[in-house]
C-alpha cells in the first residue's frame, strides 16, 4: 500500500511502553543492515534531547520496515509507562523538539550519503 505513494524513505514514530515504570529512554530500529545508518543518525540527534539511550536495534521485524525499495527506520521517542518520560511527552515543546531532531537526523544521514565517493 505504501509503495503506491513512491516514498523516498519512511520513518515510523512511536511511543514505547514497558511492564516496569523504571524503563525509559529513546531507541531506533532497523530491519536491514543497510538502513542502520539512518536509524543511527536519528538516534544520535534524539539523544541530544537529554533522553536516556535505550538502543539502536537491528533485524527488527516490523511490517513497515519490510520493504527494501526505500530506507526506513522506526523511532521509539520515549516510554509512556515511565513517569519522567511521560511528563516530557505531554509537553508540546518537547514533541516539536522531537520532530526537529528526527528531521536533523534524516538531514545528517542524507549528508553522509552525499559525501560518499
């Protein structure tokens, strides 16, 4: 279905949750090794928000990360199940900052591609 729109890339944005309210942080996911640079660039920018690092996870089997026609990554912004993360998520300024960091991560990744020989 998504291919109908002929995307150049896909970033799927989520809010995480865990069984424990002590788990917190931001993470990114990719399915194929070739897409790791995109998820890494986004994670590096997300960490500048002062979020804890939950990781950059590979071989992640998520329906939207299946196509190989275009780069894709999944971003888990923070944990709704963690009171500290939840307070951040509820603030409009934080959500705007998240969008900016994801944009900057994509920009960083595009610049990496441009600089390749």
